[in-house]
C-alpha cells in the first residue's frame, strides 16, 4: 500500500543523545515535511524539502537537521536531544503543486528524559 | 503574522450538527483546508476551499469562508461517533508552506 512510513513508532531517549527519525515515501512526491505536534500548539513545521537535494527551515528548526539525498527518504536528526523536544513528530509529503494535499505518516512519539 | 486559531474542545450529541471555527491572519492565503486526525494516526485531508469561494458542500460537510473577517468554519451534519477526532484548519502561504491551527478535539456522545 502506497504511503509514508515512519520509524520508530515511539522512542524514549536520554537528554544529550543523538537520534534520527526515519521517513520514507513511495509515492514519488517531490515535497516532504517534518512537523511536531504539541498539545495546544497544533502542528508546527520544523523543516521541509521541495525536491531532492534541497531543504528549508520551517517555524521551529532549532535543534533539528534534515537531509534529502533522494526522493523517497527524508530523515530528521536531533543532534543532542533536550526535554523540550519531547513531542509527536509527523512526516508528510505532497506532489508539490498548488493545492496538493499533504499525506501524513502515523507519527513518532519521542520522549526525552 | 501566521497565527491560525481554533477553540480546543467541542462536545456534541450524536445526530446533532457540529460547527468547528477557525480564524486566520493572512489574507493572501489561496487555499484553506480542514484535516482530521484520528487517535494514533496522522492527519488526513477532509476538504478544502479556494479563497474566491464562500461556501463548499461535500456530503455531510459544509465549509464556510468569510474573507472579510478571516473566518473559516466546518459544519458536520448528523454527527456520528466516528466523527470524534481532532480537526485542524490550515492555510497555505506562498504556495509552499502550510500553517496549521491548534486543532479542535471533537467529542461525540450518545
């Protein structure tokens, strides 16, 4: 079934550790996004990529990095995790045209202790 | 600014209509969206409206757009327990940035 796969589903991480959240899509979508979801704040854009080889900063990029080496994969890395990065992280993709809907993964629940 | 605001909770009885409201700030938004999030899942697109429209109806869903007041609403007719979820409105900025609201948790009780 075509869609977006995120891994892991959940993770508990000690502060200061490095962590990479994985995201893979098989829809050949050009654009990919990482959001974090926090109660009362909705979804906030961390980083995005309009096409393979390019990335951009969203609303809350600090403490996170991304890469887009190919069309399918868009990993999100926390270089040194802090408790404020405890959140649910969603990866999404779209074909990048105007009005194209976002397709979301099922999320990664990350707890930083 | 880029704030999109919604009330956090709405509770309705099964069979009644639900109205979820949203206010946005960027008058240049071309499209406005409603997404639904069920427990443990990502968001799914419910419906959208182009900024030159006032209303869009899709089966039980009616979207109303008041551009003057920058107000968007989603009406769900004959609300069912399966409609219980979090609903997000979103606006698109500069064609490549989707800004989500805070989300409204809809609870439907029998």
